[in-house]
């Protein structure tokens, strides 16, 4: 029976193939919402492209330009202290001395109000004991900077002060030493700014520190760039320390420095540069040329 069926299909196969006609069935492809622009066509503006995309049903996601903020510290120094020129008191008989005395009275009145707010949140705060604590924070922070101890440095300085201290110190060697304090440190300024909400208070205290220090900075080649380890210098600084008063686990940290306008300019930095040599051929060696650095040509000035 199986053999007869196979024979029958074998004889009928040419007839079946001849009678079948091709049938074309239209099939709809996927709808294209975005068609690439044609070549050599004037480009449309961004607003026109967005309008065309919305008409086609494409939702353009809105881009938000957001800036990350850190609520553990403020972004700057609020109402910074203005040191008197030369750090000396002028005579009240002169116009400049009277103006300086008036500014000091205004700042001292605002500082007294700030001290009250700080003591409401920090019972251990005292203007007599705080300068010694602040000076020790300053010494420990710079010691951690010379040792590149990031964990300890983050606990001693704020997030605003950290990048200012470590910027440009890569591949460099720092040698810093605190020798002695020439004058007892004292508190000269205080403010209590708030951020985001009215009750979110921050305490900022400005400290006057007059000390003797040594500083030496070496580049990655071991050459001296700035300062001298054996030459101590007298340094007058105005340090700003900050604490998040609302946070029960907050601590006083170094927030920045105030550089007065009358401060002397900094010493120039000695940099190491590469002197370009001659262009060598594949068979030449630099030692065989006995290359010498060409001296600059004399310039003749004409009147």
C-alpha cells in the first residue's frame, strides 16, 4: 500500500507543480517614527526637530542641569573678616582710624550674637579654649597633607577646603613643619549662617594665628620648587573653621583662609623644563655628537 501511494505521488508531482501560481500577499512593515535626514538638505534647528518629533509621537526627554550640593558644610565664607592693613591699629584721631574703629565695633557686635548661637548648640565652646583647639586642627591638617593621608585629612578639613589643599600636589613632595607660635592665637570674628532652611545653622569662627613655619616643595625629579627646609619664616594667617551646629556628630574643621589685600606677593615657583636636543638619525647616538646647548644671541637695541 505504501508503495502504491509513493508511485501515485511521483506521477502527480509534475502536474501539481505546473498548476500552482505565485500569490503576492502585501505585508505591512514596522512604522518608522524617525526618518534620517536626506543628504544635502538644509539642517533644521533644534526647536524644529523637537516639534517634528512630537508630531511623530516621540517624547523628547527633558534635560535637567543639576548641581550636586553638600549640606555638611557651606560653599564659602559668609561675611569674611577684613583684616586691618598691616594688622595694626590706627589712631582714632585720623579719618582712616575712625573708620577702622567703626567697622570693628560693627563686626564685634555681630560676632557676639554669633557666639550666643554657637553656645546654644555647642555647650563646650569657649573663646578662651577654642584657639588652642583650632591651632591643633591646623597643625594636624597640614601634617596629614604632607603624608598624603586622605582619610585623616577629610576628618580635619571641610569638603570645600579639601580640593583647595590637594590641588596641584600630585607628583610633588611636601616638607612642612610648625616651629613655634609667636603670639597666642585669638578669635577675631564669628558668624552663624544658615543654608536651605532657616534652622540649619553653621558656625564659622575666624582665628588669627601668628607663627613660625618652614615649607619646602620638591617636584617629581627631587628638585626644589619653593621654600627651604632650613629657613623658618614668620607667617601671619587668618584661619576660618566651621561646624555644622545642627548635626550632633559635627566637629570643628578647617574651612579656608582669608588672604588680605595688603599681603605681600608669593615667591615665584622654580620649574624644571626639558631642553629639546638635536634630531638624531637611526645610526647616530647622542653621546657621539657632543651636543651643547646653544647660547642665546646678543640683541642690539636701537634708539
